[in-house]
């Protein structure tokens, strides 16, 4: 009987000690879970790495959520801000380089275009004179050339980086142009000109698709001829005729067409108003 009591006591003491150990281990596990920020229901299995990749991932997400909730601030990794600033700086430098290259390209284009006229001047006949005019309104001026001894006029422009002849060997007493319009006017006189003779003007539209010559039909044309009696005496009167695309028209239609073209009879400028010799023009084109 006494032995049984001792055995029972020893068994009870062993059970108490086992229960105490289990409780301590459970508390330790709970404390470690709490330190690692595990949510309810998550456990750390024995033999596993307590700092697993999943736990690190969860902790990172929780940290970012807390930061967003407080100030909507994103987590910045070391060196990230510096890299961003360097990227902006690189883009600004690249943009400045592109602008500089663009400006340099525009200047080069103008210089090359003007230099292209040099060959025309160098190969011209002796005694010809030249002038730079603004006929079509772009940034590159046209080159007007005239052989005053033969009343022949030429106008050149730049097309696809090469010289193109707009007007070739047009015979006229004077050639007028209307700025930014592409319109030129050739003036001629006969029978002494003036009220007791005859004169007229022809208007043409220039184009880089076709070279104008004396054989082309003008858009508009008028001619004045003094009237003489049977005895050959000037009557003090004259007759003016008007034409549109080679067909006779009246004065009203003629003036309306001038207005449509955006020009007036007295609004033009002489192509060789500021004429320069070949040597002078070559210096300008350098």
C-alpha cells in the first residue's frame, strides 16, 4: 500500500513537470510569433527557419501600408533618390543637346543654301548684276540676276538643297516682284512708250514645278496703245485692253483678279533694286 502511494506521487510529479515544460514552450512560441508580427492562425513549425521569405514579404507590405496611411510616402531604397536626380539631369542635358543640334542644323541649311548660289554667279556672263529678294516668303531668299545690256532676267531659288531656275531668260525692260506672293510682273513698252506710244505689263505666278519663259501665258496682262487719226496725229486718247489667262476680259474682272492675287499694280519692287556685281555678290554669299 505504501509503495503504491509513492508510485502515484512520483507519477503525479512527473505529469506536473511535463505540463509546466509544455506551457513554457507554448509561451515562448507565442512570444516569438508576436515579435515576428505573425497574424492570428499563423504558426512556426518546428525545424523551420523562423525568418522565412514569406514573413519578410508580409512585414514589408505592412510597413509600406503604415507609411502610406500616415503620409502617403513611398519607401525609398538607398541610392534611389540619387539615381532619379541623375536621370533627370541626363534628360535635361540630352534635350539641350538636341536643341543646340537643331539650331546648328538650321544655320547650316541657310549657309549651304546661300552658298549654292555661288556657282550661278561664278558662271554668269560678264556684266550681269545680282540681288537677293524675298519672293516666295520662306527663310531662304531668291537670287535675281539681270543682263541689263540685253534686258534678260533670271530668278533662282533652292529646291531639295539644289538651285532651281524659276525664271529663265525673260526679256523685259524691268522685272518687278511682289514680296511673299510668288508673283512677278514684266513691263514692256513700244512706239516710244508713254501716252503717245504703247506699254503693258504681264503678271506671272512662279512655281518650283516649272521654269517660266517668254513663251508662257501670263495670269493677267494689260496693254495700252495711243490712238492716232488718219493724218497720224495723236488724238490725246488711248485704248487699254485686259486679258486673263490669254482671254480678253474687262477692267472690272482684271482688277478683281489682281485683288484675289493679293497684289496691286503699284505695290511691286524691282528685282534689281539693290543690284550688286558678281564680285560683290560672291562676298555676300560667303
